[in-house]
C-alpha cells in the first residue's frame, strides 16, 4: 500500500471518530416530543387531622362595660373631614375631581382665545356657559384632575404664565 493511501485511510478514520464524538454534543438527536413521566417528588405524608377545642369565657368573669362602649359598632360614625378631601368619592358615589376656572368672559371669542392659549401650553382646557343675573358668561376651565394637590400645583403655573387668578373648584359633570 502506498504511503499516501495509508494517510488518507487514517485521516478518514480519525475524522469519523471525531464525528462520532462531536456530533452528539453539538446536535441533540433525542425525540423532542418525548415527555418524561417519571416523578421525582416524594409521596405525600399521612397527616391526621387535629381537633382544637373552642375557646370559652372562664366562669366568674364580669363584662368590661367601659371597654364595650369603645367597640360598639352600632354607635360608631365616620370621621368628617372638613378639608373636602383631596381624592375619593363624592356624596353621589362618583370619583371626586377638581377643575381650575381660569377665566370668565361675557364674550365667547375672548373665552375661546384663552382656551386656545391654554391648550397651546399643554393644558386640557374647555368652556362651559353659565347664566348669571340674565347675562351669559363663558367660563374657561382646565382639568379635571383626580387629585386636588395637582390642581393646586397647576393653578400656580397657570397664574404665572397667563396673569390670571384661577380658582380651584370641585368638578361636577
């Protein structure tokens, strides 16, 4: 046998052996649909239920009359917050919201002008009309806000940017 043929046969055997070793490492030839159904969890332990005696008041004790008045649910009343609250539900069980009245005008075009300026500055402004003593006024509002503190913070921005004296009011849809 020639030296070249012998080297080719040895090379083919080495490559075949390397293929048998490396191919299973690189490629997973296992069935991907095969499910391992063997459980490695231990069986549940046998636990017997325990009976617990119900607590009873000891004989010879008296009722604590002074303390009972503190826990009388029938006579308890909610605390009334005089600050109108910053958030929560109103008397009609609607979410409490706040608006800013930025201005009130008799002329609709002036009200629309202020509304457009507010909207241009990124505020959500709208107009509502109101009849006061036979005259129609157009009020420019900003909001509504769910939190009164945010409405107050926005009032400061509007007052400084537009030279107004906005009023924080509770929003009534």
